[in-house]
């Protein structure tokens, strides 16, 4: 059975966006997490739907935090 690491990847991505880059592409996040950009987009889209992230397509686009990390709980991400 494959290991499900979506929660840990989601948390890592949120912390990375908050502490380091403020905005990142799916490709950059995938390299950091050691996974495929499609996996990152699927994972991050769930957080976008909950209102924690915004995304912008095209050149200069990427994922960006919309909420303060202090307001996001583990249960919110799970």
C-alpha cells in the first residue's frame, strides 16, 4: 500500500510559503517536496478551495498564502 504523505506535504508547503518565498510555482514546490507538479496542484487546490491560498496562472504566477498561518490548524489542513 502506498504511503499517504499529503498532510505532511501540505504542511511543509504552507510553512515554506510563509517563511521563505511568499509565492512559488507548482514546479518549484514539487522540486522542494520531491514529487510531481501535478500532485502539488491537486494538493494545493484543496487548500485554495478552503480559502488559505490563492493561485495565479501564467508568467509570474504561482501559489501564495491568503491567510495567516496562525489562523490555520492541523484540522483545517487535514
